[in-house]
C-alpha cells in the first residue's frame, strides 16, 4: 500500500518503520488490546516484521497479554530496548511504571512519553507498528495523529449503542485529523454457550456492521465473546499464538490478511 509522504514540517515517520496502524476504541473494555495483540501475532505469522506499542497509559495490558515482564533495558541511557515474544517486538508504557501504580499524567507528559516511545525505542526494521491506543479521543490520540504519519486506524467496538456512540466520536476525530479509517471490528459479537451450544447475542449483534455501512468503512471482522479468547490473553499467549487453527484465531488472521 502507498506510504504517506515524509515531510520536514508535517507528520514524522519512525526510523525503520514502514507502516503505522492505530487500534482505537471509544470506550475501555471493548477488547481493543485483545484485538491489538492478536492482530500483531497474526501479522507476524504472515511473515511481517511487527512491533506493538502499548500506548494505553491508563490500562496497559500488553505485557500480560503477550506474556512479557520486567523493565526494558536502556544500555546507553538514551534509547530503550523493546521486549519480544510470539514474534512481536513490544514496548508498553506499563513497563515503565510499577504494576499497581496509578498513572496520573497530564497532557504534556503524555505527549512527551508517547514521542519517546515512538522515537527512542529501538524498534529495528519493521513492516508494521501497531499502536494500541487508550480509549476515547484524548491527548495520546491527538499527539499520535498530529505528529506521526499514520497509515490508518482500526476501530474496535462492541455492538451496543453506548459503545457505538463513542466509537463514532473516535472515527470523527480520525477523519478530522485526516487519518484513514481502515475498518471497524465488532468484538463480543455473539456468544456460544460452551455447555449447550446455544448462541446468544449478549450485546446485540450486527450493530457495528450497520454503523460501518452507514459511515462507509469496511467491517473487518466479527469476533465472538469466547472464554478461550480471554483465557489465552490472561495466560500470556493470545489465541492466535496458542490456538492458531481455531475458528476464533481465524477471525483475527482474516483481519491481518485484509490489512
Ligand atoms: P480494552 O483494551 O478495550 O480495554 P481488553 O482487550 O483489555 O479491552 O479486554 C477487556 C477484557 O475482556 C479482557 O479481560 C479480555 O481478555 C476480555 N475480552 C476481550 N475480547 C474478548 C472476547 N472476544 N471474548 C472473551 N473475552 C474477551
């Protein structure tokens, strides 16, 4: 896909990184980090060199989901060495704070931290860097879209109206910032009871498809609400890594192929 043109004054590129894709959501808890982790592992499985920046400063979950821990090293005191697991090069704001420490950062600090993560982490040569954003439309989103040449954003939402309402605001922000919307993902789309096989639409079904059609953006996938997805993430090996041939993993792999 064509790259955005580098420019002196406009959005910057990150050295060695070909494409930057943001994963965003209007609300927290809709599965944005789950999608980011699985998408990253799926892209790596396709043979791409993949980085994942966990920029969700308020609830960093990538260290847990990708099964990495410990503070990243900085041998020269200037650059930071990322961590690596499941074929993904990863850095998280969460690795710079203590586990139970609440992050109370003001806007300018957040912007500085994000720029540092993008530019001072030794990402190496990457085909794609996935940025797992905090929910909503705050300082981190603004800094990323203003300062960096993004290829696009993937919007994750659950199907119910309250989540969609906020997802719409997020899409509107990206459009204002001229960031292409690569598509929407409906997460927790449907639930199949592991005991009886009954299918239930816990948060409704098809809400994201309808919204995507209305906004004229692709629907990239509908991911079921599934215990194995949650267990895999909690265990530090996303479902695409731990059960690559499962139907659940297939949904994420389909997104990776579409991007
Ligand atoms: P967000 O990044 O939007 O805050 P997370 O990805 O952290 O959301 O997901 C919140 C919780 O829901 C996590 O415990 C995660 O494992 C779980 N979860 C997310 N998507 C699914 C799914 N499709 N099926 C089951 N559990 C899920």
